C-alpha cells in the first residue's frame, strides 16, 4: 500500500491564485522526484462546526478559504527520500521564503493506509 502525506491549509482568498501557482509548481516538482499522485482541493462544502471542523482546525478567518491536499508515495522510505529532494529544490525556494498562506496554521502529517479499494 502507498504512503500518504495530508495537508490542511488556510489561504487568504486574495492569494488563492498565488497559492494555485505554487501548487502547480509543487505538483510538478513532487511528481518529478517520484510521488505517485498530488492532489489540491478548495473547500466547497465545509461548514463551520460547533465543536470541530476543517475551518476550525486551521482557525480560518472570514477572508480565507480552506485547502485540503494530499500526496501519495510508494512507501514511507520513498516519501522521506522524495521530500528531502523537494525541500532542496531551488524552484521552490522563493515560495518557501514567502508562502501565500499562514504556515503556522497549516496542519500536516504522514499516514499509513490500512484500507484501499
């Protein structure tokens, strides 16, 4: 089974185009280094829950939108190897220095699938 990195990001609505540009480059770079898939999704039906929700998780503000994304890899070792190459890639350095979102509120993590159909 594959390995999955998941992300939840609050993006200012006025920076959504810049985020999409960054995501397109990110997809190109991750896939070039061996990721199996790269998916970015804009929130469409994510109500603000009373106790918990996607918007609450990243403390989304009125002028922001939630992005949910994931990258798949062959396995954890491949993920670690690919991410090391991605983080060193010069094409992404400008975005790392000036991200079009608040990275402090980004939620991310690696997941080992247990069911896949």
